[in-house]
């Protein structure tokens, strides 16, 4: 009995593949929404978009209905690409093995080094969530202990003086800026001691004095991979651990399941930060994918994850992002050429020297 009750509660809040008779009233009930004409009209557009998209048998992924189906676009929080020549503490990456020697499939979740998916809410703090998830995994890989660390600390405390990917806090930033801060600050507080309060986007929170931070773990440095080197990304992912990546998530909002190939190469807009936690080949379609952890709660996509089409390194397509200054970019950013589906191999990094305080 308990099991049944739980199952129906879960069904009420997770995403779904709509049928033609799915109504706005049902949506309002399923997702605990407030009724409004604007929301209803957006919902209708999203519903017919999903129905017609899913009717095509050639598609590699499925569109669904979720918490974003009556909204303009979910919050992201990474407005532009950084001019990378001025990275302060980055080291470069040298791959240790060749592609041919890698396993066919990698999923760091099965190694017990990945925390449950979190939810950034309406705050443009994707950069803080992606950095936190990546650091959590590297601390676990280094020490065997998987902590849930505080994205709020980054939102409240990490300055973004060069305006990289936004102006900081809920207004966007990038992992490299967050690593710089963490190295200087001595590390991270745990989630429980510095909980997330920026969910609505109405506040960045307040940064406590450093002696009041209960630091649990930290990092000693970070590595930034060579831009657009897909082979390096695969090898680092398989041999080092999860990686923070900057992507174009402009059209991810109604992704439900499958291997996503919906990013346009000729009009990329790098605007979001997520975590690569593996790669593999889809059994149904035979398509290769990157396994990506998002920060839009487990009700997005495949239990909070999205799989992006993975091209062979030598066949990786590139696009053009003409709006790195949309938002504010690192001051001085110019047109960039991100490669891979949604730019997934463009700006990739991971922390080093993870330690327990
Ligand atoms: C599906 O793909 C095949 C082969 O590429 C093509 O001939 C066909 O028109 C496609 N069907 C649809 C509905 O797009
Ligand atoms: C959050 O911080 C950014 C950067 O300092 C600032 O522009 C923004 O107004 C802050 N947001 C709030 C709600 O205070």
C-alpha cells in the first residue's frame, strides 16, 4: 500500500511524454501550477511542439512536459564565453592514454562519487552548482568520502570581477572563477552549514567572515583542457573523473529522454554550465552520447540528466557563438567557435589537489 501511494505521488511531479489529449488543467494539477493565460498559451505551444516532434520516427530523443512547460526558458546563468588567456591558476592537461585504450562506457555514478542532482531554481547559479558537483566528485575520488557541498557559498562569496559569463551571484559566472575563489578561501562548507537560499533568485545570500565558514574540504588548483580537443575530453573524463563544461542549453527545456541532437551549430549561444559524468552508446539507436548532469532538479530529462550526441573526436563539428558579449562575457570577449553538440568540448575543466580540511 505504501508503495502505491508513493508511486502516485512521484507520478504527480515527474516529467512525462504527452499524448494529444493531455490538457492544461491536467498539467496544472500534475505540476502544482498557478493558472494564467500567458502560461496556458506557452503550455499549448510546448505541447504541440512536443507532439509533432515526437511523431517523427527518425528523432534520436523525445520531448516531454515538465516544470518548465509553461515558462519562457529555465534559468541558466552563464552568459558568455571567457577570454581564456588570463586564467589565473589553471594548469594544462596532457593526456596519459590514447582514445583506443578507453572503456566503451563510463558512468561515474556507478563508482559512488556523484551526489544526487540539485536544483538551482530561478537563480542564474548553474556555474556554482556545476562547480560544486565537480568538486564533490573529485573529493570523493581523492578521499573515498562523498560530501554534499555548498553552492550557496559560491553564489554569496565568489567575486566575478572580470565579468566572466555574467556579473556574479545569481547573475552568472564560470567554474574557473569559482575554483580561483575556492583556492583562495581555503575550501568549501557543507550544504547543511551553508544551505541554499537563492532558489527564487531574489538574493545572492550573504558571505560570512572567513572564520565563520565551516570549511570541510578544498582544492589545490584546477586544470583547463585545451579548447575543443574532444579526444582530451574523453580521456580526461575516463581517467580523471567528472568535468565541468560550458554549454548551449537554450533549447533543452523540453528534453525528456534519449540522445539530444537539437543544438544548432551555426547559432550557438554558450549560456549554461553542467557536469560531464560519463559517455557511452545508446542501445536503441546506436548513437554515441555524453552523459551530462544538470541542475534543474531530478524532474528534468532522465532523472536530472541529459545525454548529448557524441561525435567521434575526428568528426567533431564546430559552431560559432557571435554573442559572447550577450550579457557581459569576460570583459573583452569576442566571437568564439565552440565544438561538439551544444559546444560540449569547448570550455572544460576540473579541480586538482582535492583535500579534507
Ligand atoms: C526518416 O529518415 C529517412 C532516411 O534518412 C528519410 O528518407 C525519411 O524521409 C525520414 N522520415 C521523416 C518522417 O523525417
Ligand atoms: C547578486 O550579485 C550580482 C553581482 O554582484 C548583482 O549584480 C545582483 O544584483 C545581486 N542580486 C541580488 C538579488 O542582490
